[in-house]
C-alpha cells in the first residue's frame, strides 16, 4: 500500500509518510477489527484514510468522497 502526500507538507512529512506506509496494513486491520467488534459492522472493510495534522480543529477540516480540505485548501 502506498501513502500519498498532498498540499504543503512540513519538512518531516517524508519520514512520517514512510512510517505510516510501513504500518498501514496493521492500521487498517485494527480499524476493521473495531468496525466489527465495537460497531457490529461485519459487511464492510476500511480501504483508505485521510490523515490530517493533530492541531487541525474540526471547524477547519471538511471532507467529501473525493478529498479533505483544511481551511479551504485541498
């Protein structure tokens, strides 16, 4: 699985991207387990994620089926 960096990433983005990419199969497996055990959703599986900086507030983030935007930037 590959991880795509978009926008204006910070200087450490490449290192972070590589680490997430390495762990992505385990992250998705864990997410799928939560869907099944916590929410009873046995007929669906996670297939992708959008990661945003933790300093981003919910009011500055909007997502649709295609992408996410932080403060109006895609």
